[in-house]
């Protein structure tokens, strides 16, 4: 009986799928912005995985401040996706 009403179970299932699609679209948009900001970086498909395995470059002439700024940009994108805004 609930599945037949617009406010029943079936309607809720449609709303959940709609939110998932909107969430996926938002994540794709944020990821595209990140790729535009960092065109030379291969971030992979999962930013959390990238952040876990990232190791800063070491050695002479390495700009630690630029490296931290890069990481902060990726973290912000990851957080925006996770929070949905």
C-alpha cells in the first residue's frame, strides 16, 4: 500500500537515487575544478587514497611551501566532496 502513494516507500527511493546522482555530479564537478587547478598531477580516482599514499618530494631545491599548498588544495577538494558543498 505505501509503495502506491507518492509519499510512500517508492517515492523515497526515487529521492535517494536523485540525491546520489546529484552527489556524484557535484563530486565530478569538484574533481574537474581540481584537475583544472593541477593539470600536471595524476590524482587518481580517489582523493582519500591519494592523500594517504602521498609522499612529499625531498631533496635540494624542493619548495616545501608549494608542496604544502598543493596538499591543502587536494584536501579542500576532498572535504568539499565529503561535505557536499
